[in-house]
């Protein structure tokens, strides 16, 4: 895990208390379709294939990421707008910690 993320988790994000961010994220249709393809492939796998654990990556590539739900509990969303334009999806967000 990256040292900055580890520090934030260790300090319960207290360094960011009162911070906010506002901006736009542009996501191409290709990236959205890639995510949808992955979701559909997970849903269409036979039950026996989903119950077997995938091979563990080499130790040098292993990262221990926290549960995203725990991190999102720290975020207060003030504004979130979703729109599509020609060939891309735009997310506008204003959030604070």
C-alpha cells in the first residue's frame, strides 16, 4: 500500500478533516463498457468457477487495499451530477471529508 494512503488510514483521515474537493471526471464510453463487460462476465460464470479463489499474485505485487465502503463513509457528498456527451460520461462532484 502506498505510504500516504497508509498514513491516512492510520490517522483516521484526521489530516484531511475540513478539506473539500470540487471537479469533473471524464470517463470514456470504452472505459464504461470495459467495466460493464467485467460485471457481466462475473454474473455469467458458473457457480463452481466463482467459488474457486483466483491464484494469488506474487508477493511483490500484493497490495492490501482497505474496503472502499469504509473509505467512502469519511466522504460527505455535497453535489454529484452525471451526464453523457458524445463518446464520454462526465461526473461532476463536490465533496468534503
